């Protein structure tokens, strides 16, 4: 079952993220950010602002500092938040969080869905990074699950890797498919937050079947596949080799 609780102390985490952004951008970018958020019902205006973030704040790696990491962890952001982000990722995530402070219910869900569906790959990554920080994050589960169908690996990694959302809110069948897709794409499953807590006999069986199919086709088995195998599946694979 998917969990339906807030992942962390969201408002306090948001404040830290705002400070992180302003520490990395100049005065002109700060003015743009402070003046940029359109009215609560102006989706078109929001999307224009969302798109221009790269040009306004730049695409440099976020490069989270150790003290920032510790502060976020103390507030409940126990995943490696921001570790794979760039500065414009953070700016876009914060634009969504600011919009969430002005909207609620269906209006916010519609805004987040439009921000994903009408954006380019880079912008979509920012939407997915922001999902665990939004109020009522379980409302976005259908969108998050649908994004796992993408053929764009960086977009898939934005939801699957360094992101607590799937472990917290995906039903078991969808979480299991995400893990199998990570194997297929050659993504290290250690990057999947909460994998240990979501490991089940069914996921172990699926992983063992995947390994058997790879061997039968003369292909290499992912070296980290045993991360999702339960003891019985590991023993069975040993007997079969």
C-alpha cells in the first residue's frame, strides 16, 4: 500500500531551499524570482515563467554544501535532496512551491499536471523533483506513475532516483515496475530511495525472473540485482547456476 503521509517538515524545508537558491544567484535573478509568480489562476503565465528559469538563474550544478545537507536532513528530508539538481531545477521547484502556497485542491493539481505535460524534458525533471515537497503529495501519484512510461532517461531518473516519492506513494505493482525498468536501463538501484523498505516477495520473484531471462539470452545480469532479492530467491538462483 502507498503511504499517505507527508514525507518531511515541508514548510521548513522550503525555507532552506529558498535560502540555497538566493545564495547561488545574483541580484537580477533574485529580483526576477521575487516578481515572477503570476496570479493564482494564470496557468499560461506560470508556464512562461517556469520555462524561462534556465535563462534567468542559469544551469550550474546546485552543489549542495555539507551544512545545507545536514539542515535538510534534520528537517526530515532524509533523501539526497538537490544532489543531482542544477540551479534552475531548484528555481522551478520553488516556483511550484510558491504556487502551492496560493492554491489548493484541484487548481494546484491542474497546475502541476500542466507544468509537466507542456514542458520540455529539463522542466519535467524539476516538476518530478518537487513532488515530495508539495502539500498533499499523494494527489500527484497518477501523474508520477504515468511519468515512468517515459523513454527519456533523465526524466525517468528524476522520479526513480534520489526521490522518495515512489517509495512513499506508489502502489506495489507500480513500484515494482519502476525497479525493473531501472535494471533494464542500467540504473544503479541503490539510487532508488526506500528500496529496502519496499522489497517484497513479488519484487524478488520479478527480479529473479528477469535474471533468468538475461542468462537464457546470454546477457549479463545487473551486478546489483541481489539488492532486491529475498533470501529464498538468492538461494534458488545459486542452485540454478
